[in-house]
C-alpha cells in the first residue's frame, strides 16, 4: 500500500455543507498532509478521490463560489 492510499484510508472525511439534503449531490472532503485536500462522492466511498494541492483547492472553491459548475 502506498503512502497516499494509507493516508486516504485514515483520513477524517466530512460532508460538504453545500451537499444536497436528498443525498443526490453528496461530496466529502478530507485534509491531507502538505495542505492537500481530497474530494470524493459520499455515495461511492470506495471509489476514486480527487487530490488537490493547496492552490488547486483555492481555485476549486472559488470556482464553486462563482457558480462555474452550475
């Protein structure tokens, strides 16, 4: 098992407050070493996670706030 896989397995995941109440738009995030953030679909917890550097995370959050994904 590589370090990232182990870190993801031990990560403290939390559901986004922006996720839909009906569970259809569920996103979870977890802080990782080096300021990285992991993002995953809470309906597929064993599925892939998107790993973002601190700069990518800032761009991602700003894009959400700007409505770029609406």
